[in-house]
């Protein structure tokens, strides 16, 4: 059974009926954590299409909000939303509630990936997509310019080019070229949504500043993850813990060669210890997440 074959979704809008679509998706209720968990379990374990439908529709506002953030690339917002909805369906299809995290946290990456791939396919001026660095530049240049307050028309200042190139690890020439490609004027933020004259584009722009509820949820989730990680690390031997930490939990990992010399073993043996430790860590964290969920959400049977 496919997620995309669930109950009827709201009709995707053309540009003239976008406001009506946004109003319609607001009618779908948000899910409480325990309700979301049970629906996800019903879909994952029993293929219950109605549960999948509720998971998707309760997050359509998230899709629309993320899609609005890509409005500046000159493509119809209705198509961005459509692609984002596909990403949302893929997220529901692959979501594992036993890992202990909310669907929205997981889904936003699928939504963004679907939208970004669509933009790369559709943008006739941007002949990129072959390297991760070029994609990163394409989707981060506007944000970087905003941080540097580089709002002037035309080419960037040399110092701004240098800073952006260094931060994104791309050649300065690529920064200059991409900036010229992305210099087409944006739509007015005060343009109406064309539904009885109510509402403007700026009402649906993504606010990069988390609201109080989001900050609290992220803080609580981060605290849970750290707790699970610390507990799971306790199941490792001292050598496993040291190798795993220095190979995967730091920004500048130690090389296999350095660790092999330090421990007096081969590089392959270090790699085997690292892999085994990581597998043990994953298993322990999954078990702890399931146990924590069962404590919070007793088996309804």
C-alpha cells in the first residue's frame, strides 16, 4: 500500500487559488505526540492508509511554510508545495516512531530535499547538480549574503566573495558566477495571494527565528538525545568509547593511522572497533528510545 494512495488530499492550487488552499490546510488538526506515535505505528506495522493520511495532512502547513522559503527562485509556489508534499509522503513512508523523535523533525529534511531537487531540475539558468559543493552554494548563497548584509546590487564585494567561498568551501569564481545567476528580482513581499484581496506573501514567509514552543520542543528533544547517547556510551568498553568519540563525535576526526599507532594495532583493526562500537551504540539507543516510549505511552491493549 502506498502513502500516496491514502484518502483524498486537498486539491493543489494554481497561483490564483493559493490563498484558498492555505486556508483549507489550516483545518487539519495538529497531532499530539502520543497520537502521532500511535498513527505512525499503525501505518508502519499494519499499513493503515487512514493513519498515513492523517500523518501527511497534519503536516501540510509545514510543507507550505518550507515551500514559501524557496519562493525567491522564481518558480510557481504551487509547484514547490506539490513537490514538498511528495517529500512529506516519503517521510511518512520511512518514519520510525520507535526512535523517539517527532515526525516534523524527520520530515523537514525530506521536504527540503524534494523541493531542492525540483528547483535544480527546473532552473534553466543553473547548470549544476553534479557536486554537493555546488548544490550547497546554490541553496546557501542568499542566506550568507544576508548574514554579511551584502544587499547591494551587482557583484559582491571581494571581501564578501572571499568570506562566502571560505565558509562554503567553493572557489571564489563559483560564488561570483552563482551570485550573478541569482540576481533576478524577487516578487514583492506585499503581493496579494489573490483571494478576495486578503493576505500577502510576507504572511507566509519562513521565520528563521524559532518561536517559544519550537525552542522548547527542540531543547527537550536535544536533552533526550544527549541522555540516550550518554547512557548508550556506558555500554562500550573504554577503548571502544575512545575510538568512537575521536572518530565520529568531534569536528576534526583523528585518523585511523594515528589511532593505530597509539593503540599498537592495525588501521583495519581500529576501523573494525569503530564500526562495532557504532553498531552497539545504535542498538543501545534504539532500545532505550523504545523503553522510554513505552513508559510514556502504555500499550493500549
